[in-house]
């Protein structure tokens, strides 16, 4: 059961990454993929956190 749970979570994260790839700068996706490889849940977590930080910087006017 746990193996199936993990596989399902990885598939779900991979699908979300593929669907959201157009919205993320390639630098973020590449960096997170290089760091986490095929652990798609961690890649997605990394991308989400990095994209959130970038959005915060843009909203604050620090980064354009």
C-alpha cells in the first residue's frame, strides 16, 4: 500500500509540474530538477517555493 501511495504521489507531482511548466521560468525548473532529480514531489515543492519567492520580490518592487 505504501509503495502504491508513493508512486501515486510522484505521478501526481510530475503531472502538476508538466502542466505548470509554461508558467515557471526555466531557471527555476532547471535548478530544482538538478537538485532533486526524479523526486518529483521535491522538485514541485522546490519550484513552488522558488516561484513564490520570485512573486514576492516582484510584488515588492525589488525585482522586475
